[in-house]
């Protein structure tokens, strides 16, 4: 259903992303080797990725890099291997339908083995990530197949210790014609900085990659999404309530979906459903924001509170920060401000700053 709060798996549950799907299908049809999918938090990148790869009927594995990081506080090779193995285990029926023989594939990969419980990984250091990719490529080449390895929220790969994944990606695109890499990122500035695609000295510089940007819904799209979702579940909702939701959440599909689920599935009133989204959403955002602001918590919070309370220019925000947190020099203040833009908590438009996500604004003003 449209109001399923989990990542979507079927095209019929994915509202109005036909253009983005076709871009991914076109890239796969052309055997392109590197695809990036950008978009702010909760805009539906993970759902788009999963639906596209299922619809394309292509061999693939999706690594939830952010999930790995928040579970283990780092992103080691063994964590990534286990994520690949777990993906195959969870999706055995899909791979069986494609005629993919799990034992044949993993039986040739050192460190992996197949048991009655699924695919398992041994904690051995001998195999590198490039070795793993090379073996996957060779296996696919012998069978005329393509394998897609997707890193969801790939910017968290920067917590992988000594492994330079921008170099791994460049090597893969240069040498492994049967593998397509897909990376997604909601911290758009961080992902681009991590990939360093504009740095002439960086491994990925000059290499072609298809870039796909997933936008938030327009006002009309948001209204239609909610109307269709409620109709699908036989729920009648007043148009003025739908318009209020659109004004509140500004086309961020994740929050619209949570509201629709609260109303149509949990049977909440309009007011209670809105309040629930703010409460649940702020809890989801809290852990990530706390990690970012930890090195200079008071100053980061002062910047965010300044913008939340209406300060939009560099000078007005800095004045607010000085009043609340004490003196800060221009260089340090600008660095902190740029970090918040880079991580997606602020956007800069026409030299003015704003918080793009109403849940983050609520978190800053009401919870922190």
C-alpha cells in the first residue's frame, strides 16, 4: 500500500517515481557501471532503489551502510560481507525465481558458506573487498550475467577505517565490466565530498557516473498521494486536513506516509496523527543529529535554533550564536554553518538559510 511505512518493494506501492525508475532501468540496460541517487532524508530513495532492482530482475545485493554504522559504530569489511550474506538469506525466494543457485555462487567465495539457515560469513581477514568483487565479476562473466551492488547511505563508508572506498569504486568501474555499483545518499554534500568526483587527484575524478536526484513531492503531488492512499484503504478524509498536512510536511514523502498510516491504519484523528508524526519523527532524527553536533554541541544547537526562530542571514545567525554561546570567530562559525548544510540539516538558497525538514525544526525548538 502507499502508506506502508517500510521501504517499498513493488512499483504499485511507489507513487509517481516513473522518471527516476526509467533512469535506473536505462543505466542498467546500457551496462553502466556507476549510478548515484541523491535526495534529502525521508524522500524515498531506499524504496526507489529496491523497486528498481526488483523490477529489473537483476542479481543484486543492497547494503544498508547507515544501519551497519549505527549498529557497530564502524563499517568494517566483515560487517559489509555479513550485510551482503544477510541480504541473500532474506531474499532467497527472489533469487530462486531468477534461477540463481546460492550454493554455486557462494561456494566459490572464500569466507562464505551456505547452511540450512542461509548464507553465513566467517570472520577471516584474508579476503579483501576487491577480491570479493573480482570473484563476483568472474562468476557473472562466465554466465553472461550482471550483478548490482548497492550501498544505501554510502556516505557512512567514511567510517570504514583504512579502506578507501572511493578507490575501490574507481577500480571496480575500470576493471569489472559485469558489476554495476549504485550509491545513495541523503547527506548529499557529505556523499559528494566522500566520492571526491570533482577533485583531479581523487580516484573517481573523470569517470562517468549517472546521477539521479529524487525530489520531494510538489504540493499537487503530495495532495494526490494522500488522496490515493486514503482511497486505497477506504478512508475518507477532509480536503482541508490533507492541505494542512501538505503545508506542515512540505512534500517529504516519509512524513506524509507516516501521517497516512496513523490516520488510515491506526485510526487516529487528524490532530493526533500529526502529533504522532512529530513525536516519532523527532526520535528518529535525534540520534543522528546528536552525533553530528557532539564536537561543538552548544554552537551547533545555537545555529539551528537561530534559523528555527527566523534568522536567515549569515550575520543574523552569527549574532544569535554569540548571544547564546559566547564569542565565535568568523572562520569557525562559517565552518559549522557549512557542516550543517553539508549534512542536510540546513539549506542555503539566495544567501539565506532554512531548515528543510519540519521534523528537524520541531526537534530543535521543542526537544533540544
